[in-house]
């Protein structure tokens, strides 16, 4: 899908979002496609460790191919990650290449622990557009306390080596970022020596950005003190769809355990799911602030974040630059 069509499509969806339209004349602009729900970490802030055995698996390539073949005509970018570690999928590179061949902007979010020399070279050669490393903690003690199962030194070496290979290849892609969750509000205002030392590790390497992300409560799955501002209608059901490894389709990334499934791509097209009865009802309930009977929405802190024109502020710049997480 050509980038020049992004703005008219986004404007059209925003118009219907502001109008609280339950039925949308345009399909979504982005997808989250979960290649696997397995993860090799047990991070303290992530509900992945609580997934049941039957909720874990790998997406079959034929299911992935069906999604891409349908979505290539209206999707602008696709996140090839969600609840698990995508680098675990044995067909990761083939999946990136398949989406790239259909001119989709592809992203992956990874903890970086599984990178090898060979895999790093293949990812860079695959045409992947953006790779973000999830790395919480600027020193060994903090990192390994948060990222349970991780090894601070090994993961740092993997990321540095990936960037060295990218630099040697003189490749602009993938855009590369390190994302850190803000567990301590003071961290933004008071740069520590550990933080400065951490940043110095990547000097003269092609790291495009450091991103500080706010901690959220995974729709009530995690305890978090809520600082409620004015209610904002969640924009997700007006612009995106999330697809689990088994083909289940959901309206929001925060529904970690799949409590509000819209349908399944093995049984229906994405476009038919986009305006089906469950999706229309959800948009109506969100618009009217009648979410008490929807478990994920009623407990989600993102409905109460400070917004502008109804859109949570944290999303506005991401929508404009197409840098959704």
C-alpha cells in the first residue's frame, strides 16, 4: 500500500472516530500479527508468564500468508510481534520477506536475547523496516530483576553486534530503537550515571532512537495506580486489528488473554470481521462509555489517559509519524 494514501485513509478513519461511527467505510490501516505467544523471559510487568499451555503456539505460515494476501490492499504497516518473542519463530525471516514483497512496512519488537551473527545478518538483509529492542534497566542488577531469565551482558553484546553489522553493511534499515519502560517517573528528569553509561555503549553506532514508554496495566491484568483524567474513547477499534498466533482477531493489544474475540481469520476475512456484530457493538459501547460489562475495557487505564480531540496524547505523534508500538 503506497504511503501517499496513508493520510487520506487516516483522516477518514479519524473523522469516523470523532463521529463515533460504529460501522466504518474504510478497513484498518495497521495490524499486529502475533507470530508466537511463547517467550523466553518472565518479565515482572508482563502477563505472558500467566498464559495457559493451550494459549501458547506458533502461527502457521499458511495462516500468515492468508492475512498478508488479504491485508496488502489496505494495510500500511504490520507489527510482527505481540505477546511473545518473535525471534523464536523458525520462519521469521520468510515471514518478513513475504510481507516486504507486498510493500508493507514491517516492524518487530524483541528482547534481543536470541540474536546471533547469522540471524542479525538475515534480519538486516530481509528488508525489515523497524526493529525495537525492549530493554528495561540501565545496569545488570536492575535489568535482570525486571527481565527475569535475561542476561544483561549477553543481550548488550547482541544489540551492539547487530548495530555493528548494520553499520558495516551501510544499511539504513531497519530503523533501530531501544525502548525502556518508565518504572520511575524521576528517571525522565534525573539522568543517572548508569543511564549515561548505558547510552555511551551505543555511541557511533546506527541506533536511531531511545524511547521511554509509560507503564500500563494490560487492561487490569496488572496492578497499577490509576491517575484518571478525562475519559477518552479508545482509538484502536477505529484503526487497527490484532491477530493471535491461532488466527483469533481482537480489537486491541491490551486484551492479553483474548477475552473479547471478534472472529478468526481461518473462518472469515479481516474485512468482514472489521464491521461484524461484535466489533460494531464494541464501538457503540466505547462511544457511550458503557464498558462496565466488557472486562478488558472496564479495567484498562488507557481509557483515562490525557487526550487531545479524544485521542490519548501518547498516540497522536505515533499516528502522525506512523510509529505505533
